[in-house]
């Protein structure tokens, strides 16, 4: 259930007399020049040197044309054994699409490689755009819309590692209404006009980072991400579905855990959800950055998914997604990059959960920017699967979901004096001071 990001940047507008040729690829292929690289080559008019630019992105063409790279590392017998082991896992075995990919990989070799390499490591890192970013010194424009947090997270990390001139533009929700992001082309073209045509249009005098803030619908700017100073605040899970600034004072004997049982989606289409809400905000509260969810959970199986979604709930009952966090319980390890409100999981090994043991799981809440207006509430929802259609998922393509859990799991979520389950969220300092 490792969430991976893809980076997709439009090539922009070159000289109108030029012709552009593309070769489509995929983000996990070899982005250094083979399967995973989309190469745009400008065939310039006579007397001009052709310009070249590469980009990584996913497409239907890529999914059917990229060839497996497993034979480069493994023999046919070793690959067959890996397939057998993967099919023995209950999650993959319960999902017909992935069973079909593993048994009949023809025209699905990209997905074949992904399914067989479920953990992070050299397989991905050697062709990860973020890993290769420090070697890029040409000007780069990055643009992403909010709503699919793992793509926002990957884009921001890529931006932070680039060494040359760079811009980051994070647009409004929802994330999938247009690809590429045609609403932003005018700004993008100014960047390309400067670097490709030498137009002195002042683009370098503008801030490096621009972020659209949901709720207030303002755009904030800065030299880095996040564009404002933030102060992390905790919101504690409490009985009766409450989120509060103060932790629960009673123990588990009096503040019994919340819980839910989830049957596999092979036998039901109902996703069980627990939810907690703040009181209505009296003043506007602005949050920009990453966050964390610390959850003390007991399960009766060796593994599950923990999926947290944060919503902006309006007084009229409508909601808009703010951000998400996803964690496979066996991938709960944190690495030394982790700081308050900014956890990192290496995803390099799976550690089965001891059934019946209460474990603390720290979910990374993907980068977001939102202002909760007066009268609104913050709502947190926890599940181990994703509803196939709701106010957010109805906006996504059918392949935009995480792999469901293939076994029945009972979850108990503790939020008492000894188990302080909480959200850690990035309030901007100006808003935080006004709200005290």
C-alpha cells in the first residue's frame, strides 16, 4: 500500500514553427532514456539546433507498451517464485485485476513489475525523479493541484531537491478535472517564454512558491514550502466522536475504545468508517503544510490498512476533502527524517502486527493548504478501505484507489489517558495567534 507519486510537467509552447515529437513512457521505468522517459524533441527550423526536454508521467500508452525489467535481475524460475509468493498474499489474491496481471502480464508489464516490487528500495530509487533531482540544473516549472496528496507530496519533495532555477505552483482542488493543468498554462508559458525565448517578463522577480488556499480561496506565496511559518497543534480524539484541543483524562476502563469490523470487499461494498469532529470554529483557522495522525490501534490480524481523510464540513452539511493519510500497518516503521507533524516511513520492509497488541501508528497527512471559515468544522474519518464513490472519490478515475485488505479485520481505536490518539496539524502562526 505504498503511495507513490508521479510527476507530470507540460512541455509548454515552443517556437510556433517547430514540430514536437513524443515517445510516451511511465514514471517507474528507466527515466534516464528508456521505457519510463517521455522525450519531447523539438525539430527546429533549418539552421537551428533542436531542443530536447524530458518528462515523466503515466498514460494508457505507457501501461501497455513498457516492457518488464524483472528479467534484468531475476531468472525465469526466480520470477515464477516471486509471482507464487505474491499470489499467496490475501490482499492480492482477493483482487482479480492484480491476479490477472500476475498470471497474464502481456501488455501489463509495467503493473507486473510494480506488484512484484511492493517495498521501496533500489528498484525504485535508482529511477526515482526525486533521487535524480540534485543532478538537474536546468530551469524547472512544477505544477500540481490539491486532492491527491501523494502527488503533491512527491512534487514538493522534487522541488526541494532541484538545484537550478525553479518554480512551484500548487493549484486548487479537485485534482483530476484536466490533465495537463490547462488553467495554469498562461503562467507556465511566461516561464518558458523567459527561458526558451529570452523574454524579459519579470518571472524571476516573482516568489518561487505559489499555493492556492482552499476555503479562503486566496493565493499565498513564499520562497519555500510551506510559504508561511507554521505552529503544530494537536487535536485529540475523544469519546462520542469529538476532536478537542485537550486530551482525554480517563483511562480505557471508562473511555472505552472506538471500533469497527471490516469484511473484505469481495463480500461487501460497504466500507466501515469511524469519524471525529471538532466544535465549530468561531474564527478562521488557516493550515498549510504536512500533518500527522498518531493512532493507537489494536487489530486481530497480522495486517490492515489505516486510511485517514480530513474534511472541511460546512454548516449546510456539504463537505470538501482537505487531505489524506495512508498506512499499511506492517509498514509502520519511521525513519530518522521524522519530526513533529512530519513523519516519514521508509517502506523498506514489512513487520507483521501481533494480533491483540495495541500499537501506535503514525500516518503522514499529505501536504495541504486550507482555511476553515467560521461555522465550519474539521472532520476526521478512519477506515481500512476507500468508498468506491463519495464526495471525493467520485471525482477520481477507477484505478485511483489503494489495494483493499483481503481478510476480515476488527479494529479498536484507543483514545484515553494512556493512549493519546491525536492529529498534529500545521496552523499558520498568524492564524494561531489570533485564535488564542
